[in-house]
C-alpha cells in the first residue's frame, strides 16, 4: 500500500493564511484599545459619572455655519450635547445661526 500525503490546494492554503492574519489583526486592535484607554471593555455609565461629565463640560457658543463636533474639536474635546437656537440637535448636524455646544474631555 502506498501512503499519500493529504495536500491542501493553494486556494485553501490562502484562505487559512487570511483567517490567521485576520485573527492576529483583531488581537492587535484589542491590545491597542486596552493600551490606549486602560480599559479592557467599555463600562456601563453610572449616575455619578454622568453628572461629573456634565458638570465638567465646556460650553462653546457662537453664530456661524458649523457643527458641534468641529466646534468641540477646536478646544480638543468631544461634543456631548448640541443646541441650535431653541432645539436640541445632533452633534454632527451642520447648521447656521446661534448655537451652543457642550463639550467634555471624557
């Protein structure tokens, strides 16, 4: 009896290689996230944490065509709440006129 080797075709080998590289990339991204944030996973916000974030917020106001994400980025913070004239809007919405943005660094 002759023994034969079980060989993979080249396309099967490439699929296996891509899967291994993908897993390594995912692990690298998770390690980078943990290294940058210091957290292994995001946590559920607490009332105290939300109140501290709101109390420490910077208020940016103006009267021009802009969105609050950009206005907060100018002061190196992140938008958490946006108000255009009398109504609350999305931080990413572009608007023109009087605005108020609440920005925080957390």
